[in-house]
């Protein structure tokens, strides 16, 4: 009898696992978002508070109920990114500095209900949800009022949230799918307040954060439904044919997406002697394009690092003073390629692009020197003050060669070697202070010129969705 119970128990567990697998799906997603934070009690002059584009990353576990309804369990990290103006006193007088706060992550957890309308190769869905958001922060508290001793205390705020999202699923041959959608997340309470008490304004200006945002979702879903032996056997027979068809489609005409990362090597005229690694800056691109015969036209978003520097003599030493920043741009690029061989294994070509500059980020005030007491009495003291945070409307160019090889049959691995030229002046700053007893006060800027080595991943959409 005991053995029978064990057999029944094993059968029941296997049955539950089979049912669960047939109903279970998992999604991972990311995408750009715009937070809906608010600046309260804006002083005069205004701080010009602005929410910037940030990103979110999350996972979604879905359990099938009946028909086209699913229960969802979501967990994600959403970034905060905002900027504002503050007055600062510099050696050249009173000025306004643009500050940016980013790399702050807020966890969100939600339970939702999804309704889908299924078609043969795609589906539309809508999903309301509710849950909680958390935010951890440190608070400075006074633990000894007599000796004025302070300590940091770690706190956490938990508030409710609601959300609504809608989108499309594009199925692959094995019923996994790509996800494209839009979501609005609304916080039901205040997670934290960033106060600016040092401005000595009444009432005190503060940034109110509820965690609310509106964003796009780009993701991939996995269907854990098991396949029968017959289905597996048919899939094995079709795999070779499908592999060749996908590669042929990937190398043909049609739209594509690409993501790349690169290193930029500054020209020799801008390099610091004997400090080679300081001349290498990183960057990345998100691109969308279309291939027609041997030509491809693409555009997207580029972010690249740069810096502005100058050399100063201090006694018998040469000091390098610099400030780093990041610049955004929109490229418009034309490519011409040539396929080598008949098996779609190697593609080479040339490219040329014009890039339109957008904003400059993270350009901040800094000081350099060794001193005690009054820095103006030092033999070497240099202060770097940003004069420009907006670099919109400038044009520079890029030209080079590239190659592509197949990856997973339906995608491509790309390699590019190119050069930026015709760069406008970017990262305008003021250098002030003194060196060797002589005052200094002049403006300087950086450049985006230089050689680029780039590695990327290209996704032809027809090969994925077919």
C-alpha cells in the first residue's frame, strides 16, 4: 500500500509540473522611460528642474488561467535621472551651474492580470496591475546633543503603486516571442524628498519622488510549454531548412536594429604624453535602419565620452588639468556593402555619416591644487568652471570600413573601424586660478575627433519575425 501511495504521489507531482509548464511564461524587458518627479517650492530665480530620460529593467512571470487570461508577477528596477540649476560663486563672478543626478534605482513589485487577443503570428495585450515600491536612503541624525555627534541611519520607504501597460507580442517559430509595448506606472505615495535647505529659501525647495514614470518596453518572452515527441521530430526535420532560410532572410533586404559599443582614440595633437590610456574614451549606439540591395540607411542615438584639458607648469612639473563629460548625438549613416562568397558568411563595406549633436552631460565644476588655508596663496591652483551645458545643433562627420559575420543564423556580429572628423568645439569651460605666482583666466573646449574601434550586434527584423 505504501508503494502505491508513493507512485500516486509521483504521478500527481509529474501531472502538476506538466500543467504548470504548459501555462507558464517568463518575460524579461527593458526600455527608456520618463519619470514624473516634481520640484516643489521652486525659488526665484528658477532652478529649471527637468526630468531626463532614464531606463528600467525587469522580469515578468505569467501563469495561464483560462482562455486568454494570465496572472502576472512583475519585479523591476527603474532609474531616476533629473537635472536642475544652482547658483555658484566662481573666481570670475556669480554663475549658474547645471547639475544632473542619476544612477538612482527604485525597485517596483506588481501583481497584474493580462488579457490577450491572439492572432496567428502576433498578439495584442493589455495588463492592469498593482503593487508596492520601495526606496532606501540614509538620513543624518544627531545621536549626541551635547558633543554634537552625528550618524547616518539607513531607512526604507514602502508605498503602493498601480500600473497599466499594453503592447504587441511577435511570435517566433517555437512560440517564444518578442515584446513591444508601453507602460505607465503611478506611485500612490511619496518615496522620498530631496530638499535644498542650503539655498536658505522659505519655503524650502524639494524634489518629490513618487516613482511614477511612463516608458517603452522592449523584451523577450519564453513559453515553457513542453513539446510532444512528434513535434520534436518534425522540428528536427525542418531545422536545417529553417536555418538556411533564416540566414538568407537576415542577409537580404529589410529593416534592422543594432546596438554597438566603441572605443574612441583621440588624435595625437590632443593626447597627454606618456599617458596612453587617458586618450581612450568609450561610447555606444542604438540604431535602426533599412537595407536595400547593397545600400543601408540608418539613424538612431549615439552617446560618447570626451574631455577638455590643458597643461600647466608648476615649478619643475607639468600638470594636466581636465574635466570629463558625455555628449549625445543623432547619426544619419549610409552604408555600402559587398558579400564575399555565396554562403552568406562574410560581408564587408564602407560607411559615411553626419552626426547632429544634442546635450552635454556631467560637465561639472572642479578644483585642482595643493594648498592649506587660502587656495589663492598656493603656487598651483586651478578651478574648472563649466560655461556650456547645451551643445545642440552642431554637425560633425564619420567615415570608415566595416564587416559583418552571421551569428545565430538570424543575426549578425559587426565590426567597424572609422574616424570622426570636423568636430565642433564641445565642453566649453573656464580655467582660472594661478600657477607659479601668475594668474590664469581663459576658456577652452574639447573635441570629438579621433579613430573609433566598434563592435556591435545587428538584428534583421524579417529573420526574427518570420
